[in-house]
C-alpha cells in the first residue's frame, strides 16, 4: 500500500505562477532518489526541461521549463482533450461516419473506409490506411487497404490523427489553435502560451489533411497534465467534462495488440494500451503506475499522469538542438521520477 496517497488532501492548482514544495521529504519524496534522477537525466537523456508535480506543487524541476518548443505527437492527446466540449454539446457525434461527414482524400477513400466513425478515428482504429501528409507513423506495417473493417485493427497512423483535426474544425467552425487558446490556455492561466507561433504542416500531394503541430513550454504542459489528473476541474470549474476525461483514458486497445503492431515494442517491457489518443500504462506490477496514462511524442516529450499518487511528470527534448532522448531512456525516466515517491 502507498503511504503517501493524497486522495484525501485538497488538490492545489497553480495561479499565475507555480508553487514549489520546498520540503518534499514530508510528502514522501526521497531526496536521494531525486538526486539520482537528476544524474540520470544528465547522463542518459537529452531532456531540456522536466517537472514533477505532486498535489499541484512542483517537487522537482530540471532545465529550462519556460521555453516553447515542438511537442511532437503530444499534440494528439491535447486534441482529444478539446473534443470533450463539442461532443457534450452535440457538435460532434462520435457515431458519425466519414461518409456522413463528407471526409475524403486524394484518390478517394474506399467504401469500407468511409464507414469508419469518429470514434474509430479517435481510437486509431479507423481501418483507413491512406498515406498521411506528415511522416512519423507505422503505415508501412498496415494491412492492405480495404482488408479490415473499421474498428477491427489498431494502427498508429497520422492519417487518423490529422483527420481528427479536420473533423474538429469542420464540426465546430473553430480552428484548433483558437480553441486551444480560449478553452485551455486562458482558463489554465498558461504562462508561456503563444497562439501566434502555432502552425499546421503537411505535404498536400500526399493528403489534404494537414498536421496541427503545437509548441508549448514544459510548465504549461504540466498544467494540462494537472487538469487531466483533476478529471477536468480547475479551481471550481470544469474545463473538461469529467466523463470525457474518463472516456479518453478508457482502454480501446490492449497493450498486447499495440505491441504486436509496433515492431519497436515487440520483446520490450513497454506495456501501453490505447484510449482516445492517450497511451495507457498496463501490465504494471508497481501500484504507483496503476491507472496511469501518457501523451508521448517523438524525440522525447511527455505529459504523464499517475492518479494513484497524484503525480504528473512532464518533460521535453527540444528538437531544434538536434537532440533526441533514446526510446528506452524516455520510459525509464518516467518510471524513475514516479519511483522517487517512496512506498511501504
């Protein structure tokens, strides 16, 4: 059993600035392990900014947490957060099909592909194996187009992720970046957010659906993680409906299928299931990780949330430095950070 569960404690939220726990030992944090964590970051990673949040306060910080930089595929998890309000308002129906929404692409989608629902797209189970406008997925391991029914096959495909952005903007009549600004950045009092630096990218000769890239600071990403930990509540207001938070982190795909369809995970100890664009920690033996979930991005980015211990771990590896934190180090770093909170 964990000795430092904070379930009965009031959850703190930062105001205009973060507050720091200057004596984390009293909250169960092992200062010796925190020193080892810092050394691991220096020796084994290229991380440029990291924060560990516990009960809404900073217990550990490393690097530059203020600079905005590219967050890679963490964008997908953030888009899933934005989906909550239009789904609740009825602007987006998760059971709508691509056909009913007039979603198509270069060369045309197959009839069977047009049967995919918004729910399938948000689960990365659309069964549409069309090339995306940006690289960085596992399309090369997809079955033949038209060979599987929507919902039957999980694939980490940027086509699904990008089309989710198209659907969001089409159904809400609002850009992703405007929604980010008004529905997350402003209510959460983000310190470094800049709407003007956000931009889309895409090779329009491959797909008409661009990628909605995002730039955040580490400390602003931490606010998003804390919002998720709080089930969408910030102070006395629900920024995201709590039921939607639960839906996002409900398993849609088990880790066994994920590992089968991502060659890099085969034979590894990465046990991630998948929800609505959030990676779910599964097959864990350490209770501190039970119910945990992460936004994960290339090069080395994460927003990781662990409800059992009221802990959020956020880090970034700034891409413009031509740095990359190795795969194994990315996941080990998250584990080490959470394990700095001692148990009986």
